[in-house]
């Protein structure tokens, strides 16, 4: 019986060892298959999906302000679709026949704001965008910067005037950061950078700004203040009085107190003495004293 028991134990140990070997073999196979599958996926080349480029109408050569666009001076250029350009055209027919308002470089996309309005034709009026007005103002070239202004300059417009509620002259800013459309008869900057002396400047304004400009021109002296074209700031400064130049504000009563009063008109009264024409006469002044 001892021998039979020993054989039975050996057979059981062999069966367990066989099962363990089978399990290890299956585990190795599964691990190998998994490793191969992952490696094939990780090593596969990544195919990038290319988004088609946009095509915009651009200048085929350098264009100057005043040129009328034709089909032969425009071209289509590729543009990244991730960076669309607002106001650009995709067909040449949309820009052909319109006047160039600002100089354009070769290859630069042509924007709607760079051209005259469709159907407006050519000439000075074609440079005025929809909803805008051209207003001419006169300034003194001695005290202003009228001689330094060129088309495209940015400026503020000031007016010095006297109001009904103040005995002092005031200077107020009526327009800010407006664009010069023409300086005298010059409607585009001189290619050589030459500056001409002018006293009349034509500004590109909205309808409301046009009303302010015309009203200011009837109230006092107009002055132009040149500013950087990149300066977009807006000031809400109140009008400044003459007395503020000395560093203090004088009330209207104080100003009125130093006004020299007008000399009263002198009245003389002739008095006939004695009731006869041959009697003496005397003259009384306004203070009541008499003089012969």
C-alpha cells in the first residue's frame, strides 16, 4: 500500500506541474500577441490631414492710390485657412473697375476698405467710403500744423471761441483722431515726402462729426493738432478757460469786477437867469455844480 500511495502522489504532482506549464505558455502567448499588436499601432505613420488653403485676390504689382484695378494687375494668392482675412475677395470680378484708395504692395490681399465703393466711379468722391463725409476746414498756418499735414495724417480739431455764459475765451476739442483726406489740392502723399504749406484741410468724418466741425468753424478759430496714427486714445477733457493758463480759475464775477466801466454820457442844462433874454446864464453839470 505504501508503494501505491507514493505513485498516486507522484502522479498528482506531475499533473499540477503540467497545468502550471500550460498556464505559463498561454500567458506568454497572450503577452506576445498583445505586445505585437501595440507595437504595430504605435509604429504606424501618422497621416496629417491638410486643410485646403484659401485663395484671395491680391495685387500683382505695386499699386498706387488712384489706380483703377484691372484684371491684369490682380492675382489669386494662397492664404492659410486658419487665418482668414476679413474684407478680402476671392474673385477678381469683385474688385475690377474700383479705384485704389491707399498704396498696396505686390502680393498684398486687396481688402474692401482699400477700394472705392462699387459703382462710385473715379475721382475724389470715390475716396469717400459709405456713410462718411468730406468736410474742408481752414486753419491759420502760422499757429497750426496745417503746413505739416499730408493725406492720411491723423489729427484732433480744436476751436477757440467765446460762449454766452462766459466772459473768457474757451478752447475745446471738437474732433479726435480724424483722418486727413486731402491737404489743399493734394489727395495723396508726395512720393518724395515733400510737404506743402496749406491752410485748408479736407477731413473724412461721420455725419455727426461733420455737424460738429461746421458748427465749430462758425464760432471761432480752428486749430489742427497732429497726432500719431497709432494712437487710438480718446480724451474727455473739459474746455479750458483763459484764466486757467495762470494756474487758477477766476469766476465770472471776479472777471466782471475788473472790467473798466463805461464813461457816462455828459449832459448839460442851460438855465436862463432873470427871465429876460439879456440876463445871465449858467450851465449845470451832472454833479449839480453850476458854471457860468
